[in-house]
């Protein structure tokens, strides 16, 4: 079982609110739903009742204690690397024309008059 899935489940179980849990974790809401689906498939039981206001099922409440213990025993997540700010801006070169047809007018295009 992945620790990341367990961390997401613990935060969700503590807040019992999908958008707030996703905001706390810093992930999109769809990712939280997907993570919960994967965890439920791995466990084999429904952990959170999603009808109306979310609430833990009896299996979810029992699994929460195990998930908290596993998260506490795991090392903390590695900090995300921050990209250096600044840098040189590069001009867009565009596609241009193929070398074979350079110098020739584009087909079906009139020459510009002066």
C-alpha cells in the first residue's frame, strides 16, 4: 500500500470534506477521488460513504487507525524542488517555410502590390 494514498485518506477522514481535504493536500479534487477509489479497491471495502455529507463507514473507521499508524511510522515526504526564478527569455521561432520552397511564392496567394 502506498503511503501517499494513506496520507490522503487520513486527511480526508479527519476533515470529512473532499474540497477542503484536497486544498490541504495541495492536489486537485479529481486526484483525491481517484486516490480514494484506488485505496478502496486495494482494501476491498468502501471506506467513505459519499452520499450526502461524507462519513466513514465502519470499515473506514477501523482502517483509519491502521492508516494513522502507518503514516506516523513512515518517513516524512521529501520536499518538492523549487525551480529557479528568472532566466533568459527565448524568442519563438515559429515554423517558417521548408527550405525547398524558400524564395518561391506560396501557392494560391497573390503577390503584394506596391
